[in-house]
């Protein structure tokens, strides 16, 4: 079987099908086998692993995932590509290519089909849609064991940011509430065709056990509101969201957060404490 993730094989496939990379689909094809193998090894955790791949492109990562996994289900939006994949992956019997926008996929339906396997997600993500894709997975509540995905380095830094750093924001807090996140591979820009303007990073997300008393439909807006205007104090942002600055002062004091701090200095545990403090009152407000 010929390795797809090399400069010469990629060029050969693109020329054979008269293909060009479509920018609006975020197409940058991997041409470095070593990187592709590392991603696959991090993504596939057992030999009874079913991998959902987002955007197989011409099959560079798919081919390597198929080597390690029991089964690969690859969702591709570009209608030119199923024909190409049927050719490039002709020797991979455990790959199923589906022409479909990943945003339309029902993840619960897939995980229900494989109750005895580890279902994981892997991708070299189309950069234009990184955050919506991850939040679709986070919010699906499907039984996904882990997510291993490549994204633009700057975006990865936001997901993975620690408190008090310049990249720490609502996205970091919410992601770290839902998952344990870590960087597993650094990827330079010169391993793609076409070469993007930025470096990339592969992050791995493992779902945490959920805190059963936290209603995400209240917790997530609270976190987002506290970061609404970065230069403002937490009192100002939080007070505006509550529409009651005096109450905001009391809540912050009750949980030991100085009202003059900014949200970027607050830990996940502090946000959870603030949530728990307001939750009872909020229920009363809603039910009145
Ligand atoms: N996996 C290939 C690789 O690593 O060489 C291609 C990665 S390329 C960065 C992103 C791929 O995602 C492209 O093939 C693109 O057509 C596909 N794509 C873009 N938006 C998509 C969507 N909403 N659903 C499924 N695939 C999508």
C-alpha cells in the first residue's frame, strides 16, 4: 500500500483527479508521514477502537487510522472527494467514507451502534470551523472516549490556556470544565500542501465526569458574561449580566473573589463556586 502522506504521492493523486485545494473548505493536505503516524497513535487507544474522522481529504490520516483502528468512519463535505478516496484507500477495508457535513451528523446514533467499542474522534480540522465542531461534540453528550484533533496553534493555545495567561478566556474555562485537555504534537506549517500561513498543534480532549449539580445552560452564560469585556473588573461584567451590581458584590464577596479582579485571574473552581452561590437565587427568580 502506498503511503498517501508524502509530497510526491499527494501531488500524484491531486494531478490524477485534476484536484485543487478548496480554501473555503479549509483544505490543507498533510504530506509528512511521521506527523500523521503520531496523530493516529495518539487517537487510537485500543484495537477495538472505532474512529470518527472529520474531513479525510485525500486520505492521508485516514490511511494511518485504518492501520491501528478496528473501523474508521470518515465524514467529508467535498463532493469531489469520495471518488478520490475510493482510489487512494482501495486497500483499506475497514474504512467507510460518508459524504456529509460533519455539523449534520448525529453522533449519538453512531455511538449507539458500537456499544462494546471505544468510539473516538480524530481529525486534521478544517480551520474555519474548529470551535463549532468541538462544541458540537462537547454538547452532543455522545459516548465519545477522546478527541484528538489538529488545529491552528493560536486557537489551540486558547483551548489549553491557563489562568492569568493572555489566552485564557471563556472558551478555556468551559473546555477545561468539560475535558482534560493537553497538547500532544506540535506541527510546523511546512508539512502541508498547500502550506498554510500558521503553525498547528494537535490537542487531545478527554471527557471528565460531569458535576451533576451544574446546569450548563446557566453556568456557560455566566462564564461568558464574566469575560465579556476583558478590561472590565469581574464586578462590572458580572453585575451587568445580573442586572444588579449590589447583588453581584455580595455574591463575589461570599465566594471570596475580590470584586476588583478580572475574569482572567479566576480559576475554574472559582467560577464553579460563583455558579453554586447564584444558582439557588436564580431558580427563585425564574420561578417567581
Ligand atoms: N485529513 C486530510 C489531511 O489531513 O490531509 C484533510 C484535512 S483538511 C485540513 C480538512 C478537510 O475537512 C478537507 O478535506 C475538507 O474538505 C473537510 N471539511 C471541511 N468542512 C467540513 C465539514 N463541515 N464536514 C466534513 N468535512 C469537512
